[in-house]
C-alpha cells in the first residue's frame, strides 16, 4: 500500500473508532410532520438567533413603534411570518418553484391626526428569491420589503412599501434581548412542545423616513421587536390571545399575554415579563397580574367585538395602568391569510407606579375574536 493510501486508511479507521466511542447526539422531539418542538433547555445566542430557525414550523419577526414628525405622531407595525410546509415527494423535485416555506408580510400605519388606520399584506413562496428567511444571518424579505441587521450586527433596518405609504427605519437597541419564560421556553399549555422560543427587544431608538401622501417625512421615535418560533398550534381549547407590550416613562417595559379558553377564563400558563430600566427582567406568572376590559368596539367589516380600553394591574410591583387606543378601528384583515382578522393597535398609557405617576406608549394584539387563528 502506498504511503498516501495508508495514511487515508489510518485516518478513516480513527474517525470510525471516534464515532463509535462518541455518545449519540441528543434526540429532540418532532411533530408528525418532522418539525422540531420547542422544549427546554434552549440557550439563545445573539445575533445568530435573530436569524431564521427553519427546523421549526412557524416563526415571526414583529416590530411596532411610535414615530414623531414635528407635531404629528404615527404608529407603525411590520411583521414577517415564515410558515414551514411539510416535506412531500413531488414528480419534479428539482423545480425552481418548489418551496418548503411561505413568507407573509403585514404592514400597518396608525395616523391618529387623520383618524386613519392603513394596512397592507402580501404572501410569497420562498422560491426564485421572491421571498425568504436566511438561517445564517438575520435577513427576512418579501420582494423589496425586509427586516435584518446592518453590518455592525447590532442595528436593525426595517423597510416596508404599501400603495399609499412606505417607511425605511433603522432601529438601535437600548436594552439587551429579554428571554421570556423559563430555560429559553415560553410555555403556552401543558404537554410536550406546547411552547415557543420567544424573546423581545423592548426598546429600540428609531430613525428614518415615512412616505405618506407624496410627502417624505423624517421621523424618530421608539420601537419594540418580538421574535418567536415554535411548531405548536393553537389548542382546540383556546379561543385566541390578548397580547400587551408597553413602554413606560420610568424606563420600565411590560409584556403580558393571556390565552383565552373557549370555556371561559384564561389558560393558566399565560404569563408576562417586567423589564427594568437597566434591562433586568422578571418573569410574571398569570396570577401576578390582572387584565380587565373597560369597554368594547364592534368592527364594521367583520362584526367582531373586541375589548377596547383596559385596566392592567401588577400588584406585586405596585403598578396600575390604563391603556386606551388612539383609534378604535385598528383591525387588520389579511387577504393573504384567507381573510384572517385581528386587532393590532397603538395605545396610550397612564397610571401609577407606587406613589409616582407614569405615562407610556404601547401596542395591543387581539386574535380569535373574528374567527379562529391558524397559529
């Protein structure tokens, strides 16, 4: 045997022996379609975990924010969804049109001065570079709209275009990422995998341009970013969810969500997170806060009745807040999702923290009031 062949044989034998001696890779639970379930522990690594996690069925990147242009204020939303499709054999498996993922993009703009809420949605398969979500770096896009990181690997850029309006924003985090739940997992119900991996950037300094009615406005303000990925679906016992994201004048931020049960009441696994001004975060179990709707609004499009204006109390923090929408009508009806309707709106916040008055801004998301949600 020549020396190169002998060397290759020795290396191969060593690799085989090492593989045989090594312990097997830990198994991860999968759903019926082969998607990975969200189970603890999960250790986040940034900025890598801003990118797509294609082993999971469902993923979204969500931004909302409060913008100022002189005396005028605006609220904006931009959400990119990735939905994984089960692998299926096809007659032409090499087709360029074949896709394993679908990307949805929702945009909304709240203009309280004009008493107007605008929304736009689109969907494309992740094929032919029409849309995609990169798993090696943070970049998710649909056409010319995208969200991702700039070369400094810290600053986010969000670009969205609709027929009558558009925005191009850069966002710089003021606090580190906040991981919700325990051991990297936000549990939604009992049972293996009924959970998500979920984190937020609760304060991002925001600057950029807003194009509206042929005017280009220089805007600045503050944003919130959520990123969540999982393979679980809404349980048959759940009707929908109410989500609250609030930025307070004392520097604290608050995220709360409750999963509503069809039988009435809330899922006991509902929870929240309180983020201090210095970025330290505390998990809030469902019994740590109360949510009470003070009135409701009926949609003229879907007939759905949404709670509108809320009392929020966190007794252990001596925190009492009242949240009021800047517009009642902030319902988005997404044709790209088969007419899925949900309320996603900008709110003003007043209240107290201990003996001190506080104000703030926030967003509220309400699903399941106009029909079932697919997520």
